[in-house]
């Protein structure tokens, strides 16, 4: 089995509401979708979401990567099994292209492209061989002590940055919906965090696991003071309190606060993980499938965290379509010890679905395993082709 065609699409994905936090306000996504067709007719789909303020990627840099990379590396691969696909993906090297002006690329530059390629190829090969991503994950060397299949999982809720009545409404929705875990955005200009987090705690009650996400809002010399004013509300975690450029300073901050620190924008690849472990800058990793380059790298990062006594969550990126939601579900239903789980906001957030299945979590954040081959979803190809604003053939016609 070989690749017959590999095609990239750029889709503008509109959100139902603007999502605000300390680093950004997002109303839509410039989404990369990749379609992989094998010589037996099996078709797989992948998705990547570039973020200049996380991995240094934009949709423009994504297109430069796609245009400059020699995909004959994949075209020549014999894909008789998912293991063959993993080997081919691991060997693939993206072309060396420049980032956008004023953006400094990191080791993770190109991760949204790697993610979309990985998911599309593995989805196609799994469909061809009638197996699921569970079989792929189970056979990854890094998954030896992590593999823990289960039939359902529970996602956490998120309270985005808002003031007064709007935040009260958002928090009440989290309570009524029965979430066991809730994350609240802090550090946004014009919002008093003590009032905001205090209000959330009163509405949710003491039994709900409440954590904080600062999205790089503070400097290292501010973190201790800021978090100490919020610790009376019993947060279980503080996510990415400082910009990536200051992350090494968190080693000193950690010893001064009781709340565990999670890295997100500073946790995109194994080089980030190695630095964090060596310097002792965090207690948890936030793994996001597109940000980290796919499921395979996420499994390796989870294994690294476990080996060094750290925790990890599976996060998501705002506005993921059902393709990335399905990838997250496959990871969550097969990898154990996930501290927090985010994602599957599909119907609540994305205006137009690209999958026939509704992957949105249900009451309490509960969601069930996907049993069909590959990612376990059916992509509406007509919607992809009709919505795309740009298309590029990588292999084949």
C-alpha cells in the first residue's frame, strides 16, 4: 500500500463566540486540513491549527512548509500497517523555511503541519487495515506504561475572560452542566482576578476542581504575589503564568507558592520538556495534539512526564473541528493518568461541522470511545472542498 494522493486545504473556521484570554482574542481559525488517499482507496483526514504566539506558525508559514517540503519521502513508503506509517512519519523532515516577520521560530516550528500529516496518514492506514488509533497507540514504545483503554472520559469546562454578569452566566453554565473540573482564565487586563475567581468558587462550590490559566500574563516577579491572593480559593493548578522568554525563572517561583505550575506555551516539543525537567520549572505538562505535532509526540511527552514524576493534561486549541476532537478522544480513551482533559467543544463553539458525527461532550463533560476504524469519524468532504479558500496537491494530482 502506498499514498495515491496527499492534498492540503486551508479552511476559515468561524467560531460562534469570541474567546478571550490574556494573550489573544479569537473569533475564527485559519485551519489546515490534509486529505490522504491510499492506493486501495482508503481516505484519511488530519487537522492542524497554527498559532504564532505558541509555535511561531501562521497559516502563511504553514503554506511555505507545504510548498517547500519534498513529500516524495512519504510517497515511496510501503504502508502495509500502522507501524509502517509511524516509521515513515518519524523519518519525515520538513523543509527549512522562514517564519513570518518579527517571529522567532522554535524547535516546534512546523508542528501544526506535522500533526495534520500524521493524523491523515494514520487515519488512512488504519482504515485500510481495519484497526483503530487504539491499536496504533498501544504499539508505540513510549506507551508501554501509559496504555489504559477505557470506554468513557470526562472533559473539563472553561470560563473565559469576562466581567460581571457575563462571567456569572458562564460560571453558572459550568455548574448546571455538572462539570467536575473547571478552568478559569486570569491575568486579563481590566478584570480583577480576586473578584473573578472568588465569584467562580462561590458559584461552583468547594467540591469542583478549579484551576487557573494566565496565558503568559505576568512577569516572574509578579507571580508569587498574584497567586498568593488567589490561593484562598483553592486552585489546583496555575497554567503558564509567564511568557516563554521568562519560563526559566519559574524554577525560583515554584519554591515560593503552594499551587502546582503547568507549562503550555512553553511545552511544545521534547526539547521544551527536557529543559523544564532539568531546570525544575513546572509540575505538569499541557499536551495539545496540534501544538505538539500529533499523537505520537504527545505520547512521548506524557511518558517523559511520568518518568520524572510530573503530571500532564490533554489540552485543546480553541475552535478545533471534529477531526482534532476525534484525535483528542482517541488519546484520552487510551492513555492513563491524564490529570485534566479539555476539548470536544464542537457544537458549542464551531459554526459549521466538518464531521457527520457530533463529538461534543455531554452532561458532566462525559464522552465515549470512538469505535470505528481510524479516527472513528466520517468527514464531510463536500464541506471541506466547498469551504476551502486554498488547496495544494502534495502528492499525486
